C-alpha cells in the first residue's frame, strides 16, 4: 500500500511540475509575416571581403532574390533559391516566432519536422506591412557580427 501511495505522489509531482506550454508563440508577428516574400539584400560588416555560408546551403549573396512563403496558421512554408551562378535549392520549412521575437526555422528537405533535430534561430526586426528583417549572429574572426536578411512582400 505504501508503494502505491508513494508512486501516486511521485506521479502528482511529475505532472504538477510539468511546463504548461513549452514554447510561447507570438501569433501577432506570425500573422504579420504571413504571405510571399523576397530577400532583397543580405548585409553584414565586412561583407565585401568575407564570404558567409547561410543556413549551411550557399553563399549568403545567393539568397538575394530568393523567395519565401510563410503560412502562419500551420507554421509551414517554403524557401526557393534561384540566383544565377548559385546552386538551385527548394525546400519546405517549418517555422514559428517565439515571445522573445526570435524566428525559429527548420529546413525540412522533404523530411518530417520531428526528424530534423537542428534548426536556425534569427531575430525579427523592423517589421512593417511590406518589409521586415531577419538578423543572424555570425562569428567572424572571433567577433560576433549581425548578418541581416532584408525581406519585401511580393
């Protein structure tokens, strides 16, 4: 009988301490970026001298002209790279914006999101009706720099 009571107390403690929601979402910001977008520029200090690989896919300059689709009601989308002289790439993505203003994304490559263990976290900035920025922190020569992706709405 003591074992059953002990087990019951243990279960109550476990359930009582469990987080109510693992990730708090910023639904208002998610709704604001819903739609089709194009990256018009990718900038960071020293970009004229240093090449940076974005999202482990291609040179950051290859993302200029890339098209992105964000669907806010199911947090899915798509990214398409199509710049001349760059590798072509297209993939579904899953994404969300948390309460801290971070854009969290996984590139699915036709896999299920739960199978992808790693993703990318960028800061959302300067969001207005037809443009916004995603800012990534990159390490350049031991110093942290901000790499900015400028989006405009199609």
